[in-house]
C-alpha cells in the first residue's frame, strides 16, 4: 500500500475513532458494548501501527483519545 493510500485510509477512520472514544465515556466499563467498542479503537490503532509504524497516530491529534498505559514509565 502506498503511503498516500495509507494516510487517506487513516484519515477516513479518524471521525469513527473519535466517536468511538467519546462513546466509551458513556458506557459502563466492563459491559460487552464497552469491550467491543474499545476493541475496535485498539484495532484502528493497530492498523495505524501496521500502515505507518505509529500506533499513536491519533493520540497526537485527538486530545480526547486515551493514552495507553504501557507500564514502562514513559518509554
């Protein structure tokens, strides 16, 4: 996949990811819906990692995005 196509794909997913992350705040943690929505967000981030080598692609530009805890003190 060309970098241009990858970037267009990620940009097209941006509004969906933003809606999903906002929705997580409205769903009780642990509910099946919460787990599934969270999984979709993680899959979008994983796709960013595969396509452009940066799973934090959306974190920089979406202030509402969750920052994952890697447990590695800022590494």
